[in-house]
C-alpha cells in the first residue's frame, strides 16, 4: 500500500513535540481547584447528569445518604429488562435482535405483524447502492475495519437524494438503512483487508431475504456460507446485549453531541463508530481477548489458582500484559456486583464449550473473573466490588463462531447502531439545544512578539521527500 503521508525526520519531530509538550501541560491540581468534572464524572465516580432519555437505563449501584452502594446490574431497554427480553426469545427459539431494534427506536414491543413487516423492511434495505462496494470499499483498503466502516457510512451521504433533511421520517429511513447495511459494509471491508493485507482470497456473498441479521453476518463472513441455527442464535444474543447501553456511554453521547448541532445522520453515526473504536470503549474487547490469550500461553497449569493469581499480579504491576496495569474485561463505570450482559454470555458460553477445545479456555476465564478482585485488593489495597464486564466473554464466543478478531469491535458497532439511531432521533426531536459544556482557560495572558524578535525555533525542513531520506 502506498501512502500520501510525507516523511518527517526524527529531529524535527522531536523538536515539534518538545514545543507541543511545553505549551499543552495543565497542572493536575487545577482540576480540583476549579471543580472540573473530569470525564464528566463526579468525585464518587457517578456520571454528571447531562440529559434525559427514555431509550435505556443502566443500573449498577444506588445512592443512600450520599454513599454509593453496590447492587446487581440491570440493563433495561425502554423500560423492559434486557435479560428478560433475551430469555423469552430463547424460550420461544427465535431471533431477538430485530425485536430489540424495533423496541429501541419505536419505544414499544412489536406485534407479530409489525415484527414480520420490520424484518422484511430490513431485508429489503440490506442491498448497498450500485458500485458502492467497488468504488467506496475496494478502492481504498483499510488496515482497521472500524475506520472503513466510518468512511463508508459518510460516503452513503453521497448516495442519498435528501441527506440533510432532519425530519423524523427522513432520519428514520436513514437509520433503518444503516442498521440493515452495516453488516455488509463490515463484511466487505474485511474481505478487502484479507486480500490486501493478508494475501488471502476474497469472497463476497449476497444476502438472503429470509435471513435474520445474525444469519446474514455468518453467511457474509464464512467462505462456505454454512452455519447452524444454534450458532446464529448465539450471535443473535451478542447483538441483543450490545444493541444499547444508555445515553452516557461514549459513543452514544457522541451521537447526541453531534446530532445536537443539527447535522446529518451519516455524520453522527460515523462519529459514533470512531468513538467506539477506542480501546477504552468498544475496542476493549480485543484488548481482553489478547490478554486472555497471553495468560493462556504463559500460565502452565490452567487449573492452578496460584499461577493465575501470580500472572494477574504481574499484569497489575505492569510486568506483563500491554503495560497499562489493567485487567481487561474486569470492572465497569456503572456495574458493581455484576454486568447483566456478562452474566448472559457466561451462561451461554458455558453451554457451548462443553466437549469442545474451548472448554479449558472458558474455565480459565472463569478463574480470571473470580481471582481478579482479590488481586486488586492485595496489590492496590482497593476492596470495592469488581465484576466482569461484557468484554470478558464476548471474545471467546466470537472465536467459537469463527468470527475473525478483526471483526470483534466492528461486530459491536453493527449491534450498537440500533441504540445510536434511537438516541439520534430522541435528541433531534426532544432536546432542542446544542450540547456545549464549559471549558475554563488556564492560559496566562501574553503580549504578541514580532516574528524577528522571537528566540525559540522548531527546526527547518520538516518535510523531506521520500526519495531524499
């Protein structure tokens, strides 16, 4: 792959970074001095109240006399317990993601007739515009599928005859199309990456109208297009639990911030994808997957609590892992005693691993989940509740479903676009004000200095042609 980025020599970059660092430092004490809510978080870890929503509620603690007390986690979609929705769909042996999408956007559970109509609508909207795959996906391969998805969503603006209208009818049509088309965009972007970066064969399959979203994804991502009903239902579970997580999570808040400016749907959803890509948000599922693999490879006895404990201790002490000191998949900003999404995935994964090569890895993850709170308490002296989050088990399930690691975070986006769509429509129809929090400037007043009187320089000849390096 060629690149348009010009080479910058190391000495110039060091000089530039020195100036940058000098003029961009803020005294950490100033955050407390001015009572800044860093990360829009209160001092007790609770989120700053920034808005109201009817879309979703995330509960993991309660406040009693000003004290934050832990409780079992609960996730509700439009007032309905997400776990109850999922379990009822499983009991009836049917797919649930499309029902969840309807619920999040329209605010009520669909009737049988409404759900059948909605499924048919999504199927009819899955087809991408003519030449879109060749012109927008194949011609500019990306090493990261999330970036390609964001670019493709932005590109769909050019194929919309009325992209900027923000009427409910127009936004609803745009959101339904994006929910239907994102699985294809994700899958085709991965195929192009396979060909360009991995030098492997590329395969592009057409969707079948009778397939659910989960079935469509498995058909797209497998060379032979074959999958079992049980596999599709397991993936459907992942889509259901990832579909929404409140207005305060970073990507949904991004959607609302962007939407509050009055911009188009494609810009808002593309920005949300960029947010979700970050390792502190949706990208954490790959971090957790890599960490679990590292522990699996380096701990000799996977049944030894002592060996696992010692390795987790190394990770916290930044002697192992990625050097962050984090045990990925453990802990959450809201959930304390349990993450209902992790509970569902753990339960289902436990059923699927029996008698397979993944059984030992599943039990290792169980031990990591059980031992991590004690390791944190012993090393950090922190004895607050610490539960596994959704990333602890999602990677194992994707691996069992033969979903490539490149698609772990994109799979998150394919599900979460449902929640983003609901938040965009709610923000555009009810909020009525641009989101604009305050930032206090702590820069000192300075007098302008004429160019010839300035003493500090940052180097000359920053850009050097590639052939002259």
